[in-house]
C-alpha cells in the first residue's frame, strides 16, 4: 500500500516492545507502530475530523517508510497527534501604560477564558532604564508597560494567582533582574517558586544581531543568561528560561534561511554556554523554546519551520549528546511579520496576516501571535487586535487544516525547499563554527564582534529594498495597485500623563524604602558580579525585595560588566 | 558653503528604539544618490545630534522613530538644533500616524517619510529639504 492513511488501527505486538521502539526512534527510522502508539496515547479534541462534505480525514498521510510526526528528526512535527490533541495557543502580546493599566487588561483576559499572559515592557524597561532616567523621556509606558521596582511587578500581577497562570515576559538585557522581581512577587504572595510557569525571552545574542536592545558586552550577558538557566533548573521546574528568537532577525531584514540559521546557531551557543556552566544537556534542553517569524512567502516559511525541527533534532542528538526525546523536539511560537504590513491601504494587511498565520499553522507552530492591520501606522487599537485574534480562530475553526499533521509533507516542492533551507543553514553554521575555531558559542561572539551578522542582515534587507525599487517584487499598495488616497483608520494614542504618574510612583517608592538595605544590596551585586562562578539570581532577588530599581541594578552590574557599543557600519 | 559640495546628511536613531533597518537602508539609498552620509546609528540624544551636526557640518538631519515617541523626541531634536543657532532641517522617518504629521510640521519638522516610501521619494524629500540651506 504505497500511500497509506494512518489512523486508529488495531494495536500491534510491536507496541509493547518499548525497547525496540526506542531503538528505532533513536535511529531515526519511521515507525508506524510507534507513531500509532503515541497517537493512541494522546488526547483527542472533541471535533469531527472530516471535510466539510463529510469525507473522513486521517491524522497524517504518507507512504510506507515515510517519516511521521512525533518521530526523529521531527520534520513533520514534535508530536504524533499535533492539533488533533490541542490547538496552538493563541497568545496575543500586550502591555501599555502603567502596571495598573496592564493588570486591568490581564484580569479581563483571564475572566474571558484566557490562561496565558504575555507581557510587553516599555522601551526604558527593556533597556534597563528607570522611568525617571533622562533617556526614558517620551518612552515611558508607550510600547509596553513600565516596571521600575518590585512594587510595579506586584501591581502588574495584583489579584492574579501566579501559581495558576502561565506568564510570558518578553525581555532580554534585564531578563535576570525582571525574573528576580517576578520570583520576588511569588515569594511575597506565598506562591511556591516551583509552581511558577511561563517563559522569559532572555535571548541576548539576537539583540547584538538584530533587535539592538543590548546593554552589556556579549560575554557577561551570556553569564546572566546561564545564571537564569541554572536558577530555573534548580528552582523553577515549570519555567522556560530562554526563548531563542529569530523573529527580530527576520524583521531586521534577513532572508528566511538566515533567520533559521542565526536562530539555531544562537540556540547551539546557549547549549554550549549551559554545558560550560556545568549543566547536563537533558537537564536544560527540554526547557528551551523558539520563536520564528511568519513572512509572506508561504511555502518558504513552511519549509523553514520543518527544517528547523530537523536540524535541531540532529544537532542536539549527534553533536551535544542529548538522549531525552524532549531535548530533541523543537517547539516554537510564531508571530506574523510586522515588516510585511503596509501603511498604504492598511486593510489589506488583514489578508497578509491571514496568509502568514496559515503558514505558521501548516508549519506546526505551538503558539501564534497575529499582528493587527494598523501596526504600520501606530500601536494597535482594540478593534484591530480583535480582528487579528479572529483570524486565528477562522483558521482553527473553519478551514479544516488542523485535522492533519504536516499536510504539506510529501509535496515535492515543500520537501525540496525544506532540504534547501537545511543546506543553506548548514553553510552558515560552518561559517560561524570556523569563526569560533570549532565552537558555536565562540563563533557567535566572533561574528558579533566583527559585525558579520549585522552586515549580512543589512545586505539582505538592502537587496530586498532594491527588488522593490526595481519592481522585481510587488507589494500591493506600495509599488503596485497604488490608490493614492489611502484612508487612514483610527489609531491608538497613549496618554502622556502615564509618564508623569509612573515617575511620581517611582519617586514615592524611593522615598519610602530603607536606603541602607538598598546600598547593601547593590554592594553585594557588584561583589558577586565580579566573581563569574557565583549565580547572581539570589543577589538580584534580595535587591528586588529591598526595592532596588531595575535601573539601579543594571547600572551596578554595568560598573563590573561594562557597556556594549555597536560599530557604526552601514 | 560651495554649491559643488555633496549634501551632507546625518542619520540617527533618537532615544532607546533599536529598529534600525529603515535607517540603514535610507543611509545606503542616499549614499547611492551621491549624498555624504554620516551614520550616527543607535541611541543618540538631542545633544549628540546637535554636536555631530556642528562637527560634521551637516546640511540635513534624518531621525528614525518606530516606538511612538516621535511627538516628544522629534520636536526636542529641532529645539536643540535651534538653541545652538542652527537652522538645519530635520526629517522624521518611521512609524508616524497620519494625524501626527501636521503636529510635527508645526513643531518645525521639514518632512516625514513613512513606511513604503520609494527610493526616489527618499532622495527627493531629502534634497528638497536640504536645498534652502545649501543655497544659504
């Protein structure tokens, strides 16, 4: 039977042979019986798995001997049953104004059935600057929520049981400081640390390459990353301490293959850093997660996700010696491409986002953020955010694409593109590895220090701009089908009073805290920062408890770690 | 100032925003068009922009903003230049809601370049804004 449909079938004797299955699994051989066993042991959503016209649909398709989802190297998906068990998490990123404003939005989200919170911090917080810092002027509470002290963090999560929700915090340079504040809130509200569940982005390498929210030089920054990883491993078993992110690399202008390769190379660098910090591979690798972009070239994006899973599985097993299946399964969040949105004829962005989101789903994403159509003009309005969420719901409920795992697997085109993505990524890995004399971590440092990543991304983004300029690539409404009378939708504006309020509340905290305790906490931070064998998390938690601000902790660390400046090369 | 001299453009990110893709592309487009581009890059303040404008004898300043802080930061750049006795025109590029454009112009911003601006539009806007200064 060349094209068998694998569904619920009678169990075979092979099912019981766990050892045989494990052996085959480790050899990367497709094993129908093993797949069937995993599938049968996975929960099934209450849904009709058939086409609109009533044709029954199997959970996966492919010829005998073809790779199956949930099996090494996971090209077809990390799990045997994929969306039949559980849809992706529809996780919309939000944060604005003061901690109290965002707390209100969080509580509303939880009341309406959400179970995951995703926190956007404002630019000063992301750069480790307090709201009263001269550099923060005009940016407090604008693109996210302002957090200066543990008091703000307590307000942000006020009346929310941190043991019962999953919280995602998108922050990098000050990740350890913010993580310490979150733990501080749990300690203060009697939630056991072990009950905390969520993700902190804590991916510093892509900051030097693309997002540019760096503070310290790369090496001490990596020490902070591994301090959070070690702390999470010891005390926060349900926490994801790093989300390795390609999203920003792509937004900065890279190609799909560069996004794939730089991101996975960064992942390998974190693996090497954690191994170097004395952790065991299967102790931390299952808690690493990824974050990719969903851009407009539909099949290339799907091929990128498939290649990512395959490459990660191979490298983790063959190069880093991981044996736990969860260490090999790349799981990822997806966000649609902000940079693909146009200010011209902005309603058309709804169509772009739908196509990009569909690519993420067909590529097997575990969670998804859909951009709002007005984001090329301003921060999104509530109306636009709702339409973005509805887009995901249409894909989930109306299209039927969720019935079958990896529905494009076996397409000659998609398989070829997947191989090509992998081939291009391996070429890039070879460059980085050579730059690091055999180490991916040293290679990352070297290619950051000589500006290689930035130059590669800038060149790719210039090439794309040139295609637009020459009309070799048509962007509807921009260099084709231009209307000239683009009507602007209503946009969101942030009340400038937020900055004044936040500065006043920071001032109140500073006046009411114990100054001796603050001095002692900062002195301890400086002493321990100078000793790379010490994990800084306990000192940061103590500082948070003493109401040391984010900016004060960061400046104290900066006296030891130094400051990173980007080489101004165009 | 010699009429033969190429237009000197300072391009910079003001404040903390790190979205520098547009700035880098604009720098290359202007360089390809024969301008002399001074790329100040990330995290510039009004003071550093004014100082560089003087040191580098700049004809026009381009600042890039994507984080919603343009109404605060862009007029501050203009004010800082004027306080130093400079009439150097300032162009803003990035995410600016259409309703904010008249506010920026009233605050002394010479022009605003939004997402999707073509290469020709970028060059024409910069040269037009620089022209009165270059003639002076």
